């Protein structure tokens, strides 16, 4: 009698406990077609996030759920340092050769400014770990990867909006680690067994509408939206937001970014994973012999820092004050996606608007003022 898991496609999500990873895990579980295995070192994530995701999946199961469906709601979670091949090997050994269908590789350090201060840390963790992971995947006959890349690979792009054909030329070690990893994948995928899709994230924002999972960065948030949420909930006591420059060539002088809802981003990972199936057509018109493609995941709508502040003022009712200070190292004027390729080939649509992103972010933050360290009362159905 096969175990329920054997009829599910086992997929490893690295960084599964993190902000993006936990929403990706949720999206995979929603299909009840995947058995999710999370690998995370909890450098910037909280183990409780996966308990919440599994709880959401259990609550969504039908009363007459099969054993297989029930099993799809349970997450195998492993704490593991991805820069150590032996630790990765120990996870793969649990499922045997051919036991893992594919890997969604989200785990990475991602602070642009920090990467300029600690480049070696970023190269070791973001590139070294990717190499170790690919080596072990190959040993265990696992040749499919969805890779988490970033719009920062474009550096300061020559045109806005940015199509995937834009030359990649990162300005920061962080962006260079994403380019290097994409290059490694493209070379690997010239081997017929391999296939990989790289997802170039623009700016993820918001949280699952239930408010049960969300962004919970360790320490003071570096990114704009979580910082604004922490200010409004009183977790950051700054009396003013420091705006890093208003002398950029943009409508109001502050930087423009393409914000997309984290749930839309997570759905993009599911679509990419499905596109790695053997019968997928996504590689049919590949420009190179390698079964490797990169897709922008964005809305194609740029919003400035001041527009984001205004949107969060409306969502939270908090009276933000700000002061303009000098530019932040590594910032570029505008990163707005041309999302046409992902829409055409993956069926990807970043539907949620900015108001929804801010509403869902604020819902998460008010329900979890201290992030995952806040006890959330069980849903009414569980009382
Ligand atoms: C947005 C804008 C800041 C804070 C992030 C990640 C990066 C990538 C994309 C994954 C910028 C301004 C911010 C503040 C400010 N993620 N700002 N005051 O820089 O686009 O990159 O998302 O690949 O890894 O770091 O996002 O939110 O940090 O900044 O004025 O206190 O807000 O200058 O223009 P960014 P961000």
C-alpha cells in the first residue's frame, strides 16, 4: 500500500519559513497536488510561520478529505545550512533517489545595502548554497528548479518598463549573486535532464488575507513597506520616515518601484513549477538550447516612495511624517517590470492593487504586532 505522500509530487521549498517562502508553500498546498518539504536555516524567518501555513491548509480541507489530501496539508520541515552539502544530502536521503520532483529555491540573503558591506557572505550564501543544492539535486536525480531571482539584476535599466531581454548588469553584490546563479542554471540546463525557470521578483508586498502569515523581518526592517507598518503599529519609534533622496529623475523625485502582492508572487511560483512538467510547452521556443528561461514577476505599474507613504497613511490611519535625506547606496531611480512574457507564457497576472497590498499588510501587522512572537487566538471555528 503506497503512503499518501507517494501519490503527491514532493517539492522542496528552500527558505520555506520566510516571507516569500511561506506564501509559496501556502500556494503549493492549496492545490493538494504537492507534498511540501521546507528547508530553512531561520536566519531571517520564524519556524512558527510553517505551523500557521499548515493550519491554514488543514482548515481548507473538505470534510471528506482523502488521506492523500490530508497528507498534502502537512509540511516536512528541516533546519539546514544550504552552504553545507552534507546537510542537504541528509534531507534528500530521507526521500531517496528520484524522491523529490523539484525544488523551489527561495532562500537567500537579500538586502542590497548589506551585500555591499559583506560581499563574501552574499557570494557564499547565495551562490555557494545554490551550487551545493544543485550538486545534491543531481546526485538524487532531481533536475527541476524554480529559482528566486530579482529585478536588481537589471541594475539601472536603459528602458522602463523593463523586458527580460534587457541586458543584466547588477550594481550590487546581491544583484550579482542572482546573475551568477542564473548563469550557472543556464549552463546546467544545456544538459537534457535539467530544466529551470528563474523568477525576477520586483517588490513583493502585503500578506495572506487571513493575517495569519506575513513579513516578519528580524530586527529593524530595511524595506519600505514593512518599516511603515512597524511605525504605524509602534514597533519602530522613529518620529519620521527617512526618505532616501528626492533628486531622482522621477515624477516626484523619489525612487519608483513595481510593487506586487505576495500572494500573486506566490501564485507565479506555482505556475512556474507546473511549467516544469514533462509535457510543458514553455521551452518550445527557447532562444538557446538550454531549457532555462527568466521571467519578470511584477505588475508593470511603478509607484514612488511618497505614493507608497500616502497609500499606507490611508490603510493605517497613521499620520506619517518624513524627512528627505541623502540617497541610499545601491538604489536605482526606477524598477518597473514589463510583465508581458510571464503573462503570455505562464498565465501570470499580478492582480491585487496597491490598496489591497496595504490593507493585507496592515491586517497582518495589527493581528501580529510582534510578528510571529505574537500569539494569535485560534480561528473561531477552532474554539
Ligand atoms: C524601496 C524604496 C528606497 C526604506 C527590495 C529588496 C531587494 C529586492 C527588491 C528581492 C527605495 C526607499 C526605503 C526607507 C526609503 N527584493 N526607502 N526609506 O530597495 O527596491 O529592494 O525589494 O529581490 O532585495 O531589498 O526595496 O523597500 O528597500 O526600498 O526612502 O527607510 O524605498 O530608497 O527607493 P528595494 P526597499
